[in-house]
C-alpha cells in the first residue's frame, strides 16, 4: 500500500478515536428533563450509582420524578432497619418539583409509622401514582393520609386493615387492594373516599361477607379470591367490565348476587353457581364468560341445574357467550343444562371451554354431543387434565359419579366451528377419534392446534407419529391449518 494512502488511513483512524473519546460522555450533555426520564426506569438503588459518574450527575438523582425502593436491591444490608433508614435519607434529600410515581417493595416487616410517614411524604410532593407492597403480618391498621393528587393507588399487604377518610383521594381513578383486611362497609367507604374512582380491584382480600359496590363513574370492577363472600350487590351506571372469581363457597346455600349495570359490556363469572343470581338491565353486554367448574355436588345435581340455568338465562342479551365447564363426571348433566337454555341463548354460545379426564375414553364422545347444543359455536378449547390434577379434584369431590359410557359420535355438521385447541394431548386412540370427528364435520374450521402432553412433547419420534396420524385424517374444510406442538 502506498505510504500516502496508509498515512491517510492512519490519520482518519486517529480522528475517529478522538471523536469517540469526545462523545464518550455525550449523554451528560442531554437536558435534565431527558436524563430524568431515562433514570425513571431504574430503581433508586441503581440511580444512586450514577452520582459517581461526575459532577454533572452528583445531585441529578434528587430531582427524578420517580422513586422506586426495592428491598431485594439491598441484599447486602444486614438488617431491615438499614433499609428503612436508607429510604428516610433518600426522601430527606429529595428536591424534585413534583413526584410522578412512588414504589415501595419489601418482603420484611416495616412499621406502620414508617409506611404512613412515607405516604405523607409522597402526598406532600403531589404524587400521581403510589404502589406499595410489603409483607407485614399482624393486626395493624394503616391510616392513609389525604392526597388529592394521586390518581393510581396499589396496595398489597399481609392482611392489614386500611383506614380511609372521606375525600381522602379526590382525584383517584385506579385503586387495587391486595391481601388487605376489609369489612362489609368497604364499598361505602371507598365511594366516599374516592368519588372519581373508575377502576377497582379487590384481590385476595379477607373479612368481607356482604359487599355492596356502587359508583357513578366506576367503569371496571374485579373481585378475585376474596374468600368468604356470600352476598354481592353491584350498581353502576358507567360500569363496563365486571369480573368475579374464586370468592364464593359452593357449600353455602344462601349466596346471593344482584347486578345492575345498564352499560356493562364484559362480564366474567369464574366462580361457583350461587343460590340467587340476578342481572338487571344490561342491554350493552357484548361478551360474557361463565365458568361452571366443580360447582355442583352429587346430592344436589337438580339444584345445580336450576341455579346454573337461572344464571345463564340472565345473560340472554350477551351477543357472545363463553361457557367453561368440567366434564369429569356425568357429561349428561352438562348436556342437559345446555338443552334447558332458550334457543336464543344457545345460539349466542360462541366459545366452549371443557376440562376432561385424561383416561376417560368415553368422555370425548360426550363432548361431541355437547357441541350439538351449541349450534353457532365458533371456538372450542379442550383441556385434558393430568393425573395429579385429576386426583386432587376427585379427592375434593369423592362422591361424583363416573361419566356415562353410552356416548356415540353424532352425524351432524359443525357449520360455524372455526378454531379448536386441545391441550395435554397424548395421542391415544380415543383422542385421535375425537380429532377425526372434528375434522370430518367442522366445515368452517380454520385452525386446529394440538399441544402435546409434557411427558411426550420432548420425544421427537412420538411427536412425529402423532402428527402424521392427525395429518392423515380427512378434513371437511380445505382451509384448515393443523399445528402440533
């Protein structure tokens, strides 16, 4: 290479190195507001490390609008007391104009005085969002200070009582309470303390037996695993989404639910069938998901049919209905339930989710007959339960009858069925027979997804054999795509 050319390349390389060196700290030249935004994605512990980058960074962290304390980042500390002191010191040095978010995550005990003090600090800085998760246990009461600026509040404790005052959170729009000890008055307390609340989530809370929820602006309500609930009354003109899950007791003979939500669009009932269920005036209901899992006892099947039928008949206005049911025992009971429904309601059943016993060769024929009761079914999800799960369920309900053995596959078309998914598929002959039935009669089928059982999914030879058997079956639909995982 010519010396002049070599010299030119060496000079260019040197200039590039100088540019890199000059731009190595180019991030420090960014405006404060940009750096604050970048650092807001880090925990406070990580942000503090930037103070050693140079004079420009020394006090930058004190103006970040987001404070995120995570005790897991303090694994090197010897005691929880140091974590509390650290939080206090950081807050004492805080100089931001206002606070956007305050996060506190701790798996250790923190005194109520400390938590209340930090709440008050965040309120003084006009915080917009608070998320506190601590593992305190014991009969403690947390008094929440007045905070007119906060709009999002998420609290997770270990069964502590929370005390609200009237007008405590006048701007609050989202409230999530998890593992909080509540009482039957919590609905009235929240409506007075949070007049602008749009979203309310009660998760794994205890102490509630009779719950009354009402609000002029409430749009989204979720009640999940609040065990012990027996009476539920909901009224909300603006309520659009409602989910109730795992909160009622199937052994209760007096459970009652009353819902009045004229603008309700989405409704999920993933709980036991209650004795009395009423939904008034829901003309806007688009989608309802009703779970009928493990919610009838063998001595009360007739009672179960009556209650389940009444529940479903309250959903006549739902344009799309998803029904989830267990078919471990007595499939004829579930078929009887569907046949008792008005034709209009059965036509609205667009998705069916069923749970099957992995070793019941006859239940698949029963499921095929269930499909006859859903003439406009579009989606089918089949969950084949493994031995361990099935054993746990049958131990919970030891007197359940076995499934009928007289089922035969019907000769009827499935004109609207478009999507099918089967989970925990083992490739047994009666499973293949069920797939054969679906492929032969589902003329509009677009997709069939088979998810193999974990015990055979890693065996490539077995997986290949099952896939070949399925692919060899005749299909009524020319557009169906078959996938096997």
